């Protein structure tokens, strides 16, 4: 089973530059057991060999080039791994370390969810490095990036900043170069850990320079439960293909959706004027375009990930906080997060880019608000803008909220897309579990 890893080590004998990259201590030893969250990033830095100073980043990337020869030519060349091989358990000691609490604290005395998104992203990547680890190789030849946050489902309304948090997770499905990771977060109350959220991420393995795909280890399934998890991963992949094919960017809305949009349009026509142009806002409604909030961030080296691009968790934190502010501004009261879904990382964000985030409420129902945040980048000096992500957040508030009404055809498509995300989230909640106060 370990034949391939041994062959890689053999390949490197006598290579002076690789000598310092290969070490006696495997990162297997360094990732097992329960360890604190701050160690996750340190371990990732070690595994990838990131420069601690930005001024060294070109040299570090040159060194990583040398690892290319360690990558397998075929998935079959890699030893299969068990789900438990990638299982990690990490503690965020908010209860015992008041100084750490400051970084996670909101003014409502709850935990900043944006910080949790960063932690989940880093942990998900470390889990994948644990799955793809090669014995006796200190630095990994893989560049593992976040491709998708498939779903984060919360079952707790408020996360306390005064109690320890435990994260667990493992690889639950693998393709040829992509891996699905399932993570769970729970919080210690009265000596018992209570569930807070479940998260499913998809990570993709790339070569040592993050320029092309890289094969990853297959999975061995050891129990009916693991077979079920793997089957779920296959189903998730199938669902993503179906929803991408039926995307409103490619296909017309369904008859039911078209009728709903037309009814909404008719509902906004001024009955006193025989015109398609005279629009009036129905009672208890807001034009969708009036719910927009925007922000701009300069992507400084401080926010870089281990591959000298902008850290996905940072992008999620910024998008979440703008999305939360959009919901708050819309309804005038504190919104609570219910779910995050389908955050696709379409393109990496380069250091030095200008990051434009644009957020709006795109659907509401009773006391729920669906917010969409669109992220695009440009490089200083260039007028060209490129979409990098679209984020979807579902919030609830403690009162009924106004309807949002699309004015243009484009807004109507955003409305229908928001409705689809909302329906899918609420359907899973109904078949899953309810929010625990
Ligand atoms: C300093 C300490 C900081 C520590 C932080 C550590 C954490 C670092 C993690 C990050 O921050 S990563 C940064 C955020 N993510 C990105 O910037 C990724 C940007 N996106 C990309 O680079 C590409 O879109 C991506 C590599 C994800 C996919 O590229 P391609 O579209 O060319 O992929 P390709 O068609 O070759 O497909 C490769 C695999 O990915 C899968 N895939 C691609 N996009 C996907 C998607 N959206 N959802 C699910 N799977 C996807 C695809 O099915 C396939 O799987 P299999 O090989 O297993 O069949």
C-alpha cells in the first residue's frame, strides 16, 4: 500500500535542493490528536512551505516548483486512504482564553461568524492535506484550494463567545482531483458539546505551482456508514451538475417561475395609467435595487493564503459581513444566519487586486431574508473586471419582513435564483433539524 510513497522518496535521493524539502518528521505526526485552531494555519504553512515575509514569496514559489516531480501521473499510483486517516479534531479555546475571545467577539456578545468561516476554510484544507499526505515527505507537492462551499447549516441561533468550540472533520468523498470534506462544529455548555453547525466543502488539488490539476489518493470505504457518506458525495456532485445546467444564466425560468414574475410585474403597474412603464411599489414592499450595499477592499499581502493568492476565508468573511449588514439595513433589526450555500470560487484573487463586493436582498419570505453577494476583482491600472465568487446567505429575523420586488428582468432572475436557494435551504432544514435557541 505504501509502495508509491516509498518510490517518491527514492526518486528524490541525491537531489540537493529537494533534500531540505524532505524531512524525517512526517506531517502525519503533526496533524493527529486534538490541537488548537491557531495550529491549523501553522501546520499549513509548514506543509506548503510558505514564506513568512512577502519579500521571499518568489523564492518560495521557485522552491515549490521542485516538488512537481513528486506528483503522481495517475490516481492508481497513489495508496488508497481511509476516512479516518484524514479525521481531525480542533479546539477553539474561547472559554479558557479570554484574549483570543476579542478576535471573535461581536457587539451582541456572540461569535463573529466571519471568523468561523475562516477557520472552517483553513481546517478543510488541512484535512485534505492529511488525506493526501505522503510519508517521509515534509513539504506537500499539492496545492489544495477551496472550490466550493456546498453548504453550511446552522442549528444554533447564537454562538457564545465564552465557551470552547470543537471542530471535527474528514474527507467524505473523492473524485480524481477533487475532495468533499464534511466538518462539524459544536460548543461546550455544562460539560457537554452541543451541535452548532454542519459544513460541506469541496477542495481541489492542484500541482505544486497551482497551475494544473493533480491526482489525489482514492478512498477505501470501511463501513455501511462510510458507504452512505460516499454515496451522498456522489449525489451532491450530481445535484451540482443538474443545478448548473438549469442555471438561469443558461436557461429560461420554468413556467411556474415565469408566471410568478409576471404576476409580480402586474402587481406593480399603476392602475390609473394604461402603461407598462408606470410602476408603483405595493404596500409592505421594497424595490430590490434599493436594498444594495457595496464595499471595496484592497487585497494586501497580509491576507494571502499559502499559495500567495487571497485567502478564501478572508473573502468569505468580508462577503458575509457585507451580507449581514445588507439584511440588517433592510429590516432594521438584528438578523441571524440560518445557512450559507453554494459559494463557488471561480477564480483566484491575486494579491494587489481591488475587490468589489456588491450585496442585495434578492428574496424574502415571512421572517426570512435571502442575500446574494457578488464579488469581482480588477487589477490597479486595468479597467477589466472579473467575477470571482457569488455568495448566498439565508438569515432570519424575529418579525415578518417586507417583500422585495424586482423592477427589471435582470432583477427578476436574481429574485428567482434567490428563491431557488431559499427553497433548497429550507427543504433541507425541514428534513434535517430545527434551529436550537
Ligand atoms: C497563511 C495561512 C492561510 C491558510 C489558509 C489555507 C487555506 C487556503 C485555501 C484557500 O484560500 S484557496 C483560495 C480560494 N479558492 C480559490 O482561489 C480557487 C479559485 N478557483 C480555481 O482556481 C479554479 O476554479 C478551480 C481550481 C477550483 C477549478 O479549476 P477548473 O475549473 O479548471 O477545474 P477542472 O475543470 O480542472 O476540475 C478539477 C476538479 O475540480 C472539480 N471542480 C471544479 N470546480 C468545482 C466546483 N465549483 N465545485 C465542485 N467541484 C469542482 C471538478 O469536478 C474536477 O474534479 P475531479 O477531478 O475530481 O473530477
